[in-house]
C-alpha cells in the first residue's frame, strides 16, 4: 500500500506523537542549557524522561504506520 496514503489516514495519531516529541526535545534543550542552575540529579532525571518519551513516541509512530492500516 502507498506509504503517503497510510500517513494521511493516521495523521491524527502521528501529529499527537509528533507534538510529544517536539515538547520533549524542547524540554531537553532547555534543561541542557540551564544545567548549571539545576541540581545534577534533577538534570539527569529530566534528561532520562525526555529521552524515554522521544524513543517511545518514535516507536509508537512506527507501529502506527506499520500496523495502523486495516482494510
């Protein structure tokens, strides 16, 4: 099946995960720039959570594109 058609079909779900990825990247960059003002443990926790959100969202987007079309 055409990949572009499948992406258009699942655009709502994909945009939701894309927003999560963008917010996680924004949080990661903001934390990284201000890491001298934030305790090291909090910086590590925020970095770890942001990275987990990015990876899980990318995996979810791949699953949606791969298995989301049921016709």
